[in-house]
C-alpha cells in the first residue's frame, strides 16, 4: 500500500501536500471511509478519508520503522539533466546517504542542474520506495574542489584504468564510503593520476558503462559487501 508523507498534524487530523491530497481525492478517487497510511519521521498513521471537505482522520498510530541509510557518499560526474535525474532517483532508492554532482574535466560545463526539480524527484522517490529520510543532495562542485577537500572514510572509484576487480578492505556498516563515478567519456589522465593516489580503483565491467549504469553497479557492489559483513557479525 502506498504511503503519504504528512506535512502537518493537528489533533486527530493529518494534512498532506496539495498534490497528494488532489491525487488521493481526484486521481485515485478514494471513497469515503477508505483507510490510507500516512507517516512522518516518528509515526505511521492509519487514516480514514472524510469528504466534503476532504479530510484525513487518524484511526490508529504506531512508531515508524526507519531503515538506516548506508554510509555512502556518491560523487557523480555531471551528465545530461534527464540522465542525472535518473542517477539521483536510483541512489535514493538504494538508500545512499548523499550525492554530490561534480563537474569533472569532461563534464559539459553548460549543464545546469535544477535543484528544485531534483528535490521533487527525491520526494517522489521516497514515496515510492517508502524511504523516510531522503538522500542528501549537495551543491555541485568542480573537480578542483574535490581535490582540495579532505574526505573522511574510504575512497573508491569506478575506473577502466585498472585491471583490479577486487576491493581488498574490511567492510563495515560504520565506515564512510566515498564513491567516484566519472562523466561520459570517463576520467581524464589528470583525474586518474589523482584517483590513483587518493582512491581504490575498481574495474566493474569489461565494457564501458554509461555513468548511470556505473553508479548503480558500483553502489550495489558496496552495499552487497556491507550486507555480507553484517551477516558475519
């Protein structure tokens, strides 16, 4: 059952965004007394629909179960807007902590991401995946900024500039993992030199992958390794 995020709560009523209220009333054509699930950061509410006017009355409530996100920060090369939006959606569904758009040397500098649209995509993705706390969308940075920043945790890069398919580290849910994925055309020689000194390079496929595919693949590998380690504990 789809769940709807609460904007505000007053006494025994909950209030949704205008879009969600319209969707329930006009698109889903939900009938009087139908029960739907709403939630906030702390509780899930079983609500009964009242009409004329449209209201949602709380019938029951229980503490919400929030799945802790993975300590993964994705630094993804900026690509076409539509394709980057897909990357953001996928990473949110994969329960990644944050994403930082990066203008690498081969990124199209003319591409300007719409942060409001991306936030809306994240919001809708949370509804579909029932993620309670959305992915953190950081401001776009340039490769030069990335070089200056001292990142905590373990840095891992998807790269064709290596034959290694192994990540020889002890994985742990508590460790922070910073993932670097290049734009279309891959990393430049200058970027590969920096990555060789500052990150573990891993080859995730013999063929060249699009940025969207490489992001999803590398993230899934790291999550699998984390889950494997959790099973051992």
